C-alpha cells in the first residue's frame, strides 16, 4: 500500500487542485483513509463549537445503488464503494442557528482532505431539497432530528482534472464597495 507521506499534498495545492469528480474506477478506499477524512471533517470550525454534525457512512452496495432514485445527479455513486452523508443533529442543542454552516465547513474539510490524499470526491447537495431529505431519511432510517445535508462519494478518480483560472480581482473589495 502507498504510504501516507507519498500521497499527501500540501494544503494550498489540495485546495487549488480539488475538483468535483463524477467518474470513478471502483477501486476500494481503505478504512484508514476514510478515518483520516472523517477526522478532518470533525476538525472543522463550528458555531459555539457545538459540532452539530453527524457522519453516516454508506458502504453497502445495495444502499449506494438506491441513491440515484432519490438524487437525480448522483449516478457516479454506482462507481464508488463509499459515500459519507453529512447530517445536522438538531437534538437538544443550545443554538441551532448555524447548523448549515457547521455542516458546510465539515463537508468542505472532507473534500479538501480527500483531495490531499489523492482521492476524488464531490459535494452532492441535499439540504434544503425536501424530496432528497425525505428520501434519504427513509432509505437510512434516520430519526426526526437528524437532517441530511450533503452527500460526499469518495473514490479513485477516472477524470483528468481541469485546472480553471478562478482568481478574480473583481471579487475583491477594499474597505468599501
Ligand atoms: C451546495 C452544493 C451542492 C452541489 N450539488 C451538486 C450535485 O447535486 N451534483 C453535482 O454533480 N455537483 C454538485 N455540486 C458540485 C458543483 O457543481 C461544483 O462544486 C462546481 O461546479 C465547481 O466545480 P469544482 O467543484 O470542480 O471546483 C454541488 C456543490 C455545492 C457547493
């Protein structure tokens, strides 16, 4: 197996070269790498450090293959062996105002850490689309207070990454508009 140091890239490079991957080759991703990615998700900033996220690991073929019936743009899920559903946990927390931001930050950490490990991934939007939320809650038997937010398939990419130029000075504003 590749050693971690052989596959790791630095943070800036991972952020700049990460792309949404929609073609995978079905090679299995080790539990070791998935655990690193999950740990990175849990180190995201969160409002009041409440960490209102939960991570549902989907690694059963029959469940993965049902997801395109719920999410119309998720066909790539048939080519991976694992996907992480990031959910908000709205149970007994003091302040839930920022749960979507907590889950967004965690999702982004999953994507960047996967890229850093040489893995492909993609953010598939779930929340706030009612049909996807209801469909996934039913499929995974989620309790009322667990709200599916984003779905992140992870695998080995079969795409050649585009390298778009996105630095746009027009988006930067100094001191006033
Ligand atoms: C909130 C959110 C929802 C998204 N949902 C989908 C989706 O359902 N299907 C999909 O193919 N890509 C989805 N994407 C990925 C975007 O299409 C992608 O990030 C964007 O085109 C920029 O490309 P890049 O990620 O390669 O830089 C989503 C991204 C975000 C942030």
